[in-house]
């Protein structure tokens, strides 16, 4: 019984640690939303659904697994941004700089 309980605790702790590693940096999200610029930021797993990011400076940003569905990224600079695993259905990239984007 004690071994099962210990195993469950270890699994729970490990799962929590993995989830915290996956989260985007909250300061980077605030910076992006307040200034419309966050080059090189850690935005992994960020929830940016429907965000108004027109003309945003996201050069070299880590947007892996971010949720960009329905986001407005018209004219945004995403040069060398990492978009692997990101969801962008319905996002508008019209006029965005996508040079060197990792997808």
C-alpha cells in the first residue's frame, strides 16, 4: 500500500514539474500584450487566441505549441520565430514577415 501511494505521489509531482516547464513566461506574455513587441521571448504554449498582434515584433520568439487561432498577425514580424506545433487556424498573417520561420 505504501509503495502504491509513494508511486502515485512521484507521478503527480513529476507531472506538475513537466507542466510548469511547458508554460510560457507570464512576463513575456504581458510584455507582448502591453507593448506589441517581444523579440526572442519565451511564448511556448501561450494562449494567444484571438489576440490583436497586428505589427507585433516577434522576431526569434519561441512560439512552439502556442495557440494562435484567430489571432490577427497582419504585418507582424515573425522572422526566425519557432512555430512548431502552434495552432493558427483562422489566424491572419497577411503582410507578416515569415522569413526563416521554423515550422
